[in-house]
């Protein structure tokens, strides 16, 4: 079999799911062959077909995993909220800051004032921090523009990140993130703009891979969220939702009703929400960075999610207000320390289940023949080391689409 590139001597965690598997299965002395950016063969050297490679790369027993995937970020934004952080240290709550015109709205002002090029330039250092950890796919949301023109500008900036760097970008339109001040007291009128103007414009330009919303007391009601989802469905866009972060508005069950790819945060998720997600195959995307940064004390119902077989993904939620986190490795450590996820759950959460949460499992997230050859090659002995250390990056090399 002819191939462009062949990686040999690898200890491979394919993350492909095998029934009854406990822990992370690792193939010793494995090989990965790729051509035209796709995996042709992966498995133990002893079982490989004869492989004739243009280039052979010795992995010297390093651990190889799928390239990591960050399935929930607000990485495109202008400005920062370091001053609010300082206020929060003196005891002011997130809700108080939001109601006083801070929070999301302060980032909205900075983002509206920035050009598309400025948004790209300011996001790239954060993107580069993720790339340095072996990340090959990043989800990026809009949601700080909150006008049609500014939301489109954010989504164009998000797409441009994938042209500036070797990286797969999945975009989510999040017009229903916060109520812009010009619509104060008239959220329904704003939601009409989201549904009748923004979603059609975003769909017409092909700028979003999904539609997201923030269903919360300081965001939008379940009824408003449902209107957004209905508009998304009209334009054949899949949905996802910020749900049950600060309270239980039964957003996860609503998202599941619309076949959502994922429901995210979920600290206040109840049993009915878990059951609805399990039935719909909706991924639970957990955001331990936001939990940590806001000093939340109620953890998502991990045991219930596990028992119901709801897939669990992990993300940075990189955003300037509640999770200024640009390390997916640290998010894995937090998933373990704060939520008691296992090593296997943490690693699957940033590979296979993260791909599932983006509707990209056919393309990436596991090492299997036919998928994009997205690899992270690590200077570690065991998968546990990727979760165990804090603030240490053992990446040896990163491969995206075979290069
Ligand atoms: Zn978010």
C-alpha cells in the first residue's frame, strides 16, 4: 500500500470506541499511514499491510492521540474583563455585574468597535496557545456583536482563523447570547431580529455550522430560545445551547427536543434533562474553566450523565468574562479534579466526544481509516499524564490533515 506519510513505533490511543472498554486502550508499536491528509491504516505494526511511504517518521514510543478538539469557545472577542475580575475579588457577583451593564455587554461594545482584522489579530495569540497543545479543531461562537452586521463580522473573523492557521474551525451563531442595551425591556423584539434577520443572513452566507443560545435568567427564556431553534431548523442549521449554568430553566430538555448536538455547562441539570439528552443523543459539553473561575459550587450531575450514557465532552469555554482559559490540557485536569471525570472520560471529552458535539465525528476525533489524519504526538508514557499535570505541555508534534 502506497502512502504519503507513515508514523512508526507509536503507542497509539485511537479513542475509537470498543464496547466494554475500561480505561484508554493503547496499541504498542503501532503504525499510522496517511495519504492526501486522510488515515489509510492504523494499528499494530505486526498486523499492518506492506506500506510503501514517501516519508517515514519514527515516533520512538511516544503516545499518539487524535488531535485535540475544543468544542466550545468564544475565542473571537475584543478587549478583556480583567477589571471585572478585580471587582469580583471584592465580592460583586456575575449577575450584579451583568445587570450594571458590565459582563457580556462590555465585551459587546469593544467587539462592535473592532474591525474584522482586529478581531482576528487579537484572537490569534489565544488560538496559538491551543495549537501549541495539539489542538486541531476549535469551535468559535459569535455573540458579542448583537447586530446583524457585527455578528456576521465575528463569524467572518472566526472563519479567517482557519485560513491564518492550519486548523479546522467550526462556527456557531450565538446572536441570542445577551440582550443588547438598545433593546432593553424588549427582548422579544430582539429575538425577532435574531430569527427573521440574523439567522437568514448567516445561513445565506454559509457562515455558521450551528446555532447556539444562552437560556438563562440573565440570557433568554425557554420560549425565546425555542423561537431561535425553530428559525435554525427552517434554515437546516443544527442547534446547541448554553443551558442550566446558573439555574434550571429546562433548557437541556428543550435543546434535546430539537435534536441538539450539545447542551453546555449543565451545573443545574435535573434528571428529566439527563433523560431527554440521552434519548436525543445530545452531548453534555462540560466547562470546568467557567465553574472554577466563577467559583461555582454545584457540579454538573456526572453520575447521572454517566448512568444514562450521555456522551461527555470538555471545552475551555475561552471567553473574557467567565473563563479566560486557553489551555485544553488544564480543562482536562479540571474535569478530573473538579468533576471527578476519569482519565478516559477526559481524553475522550477532548477528542471523540468533542467531535460528536460538533457533528464532526465522521471527520475527526478518533484515529480510524478514512478520517482526517489529525494527530497529537506526546512525550508521555501514559494517557494519565495528559490529565495529571497542571500548566505543563508535553506536546512533541502536531499533525493536521496529514501535515
Ligand atoms: Zn460559552
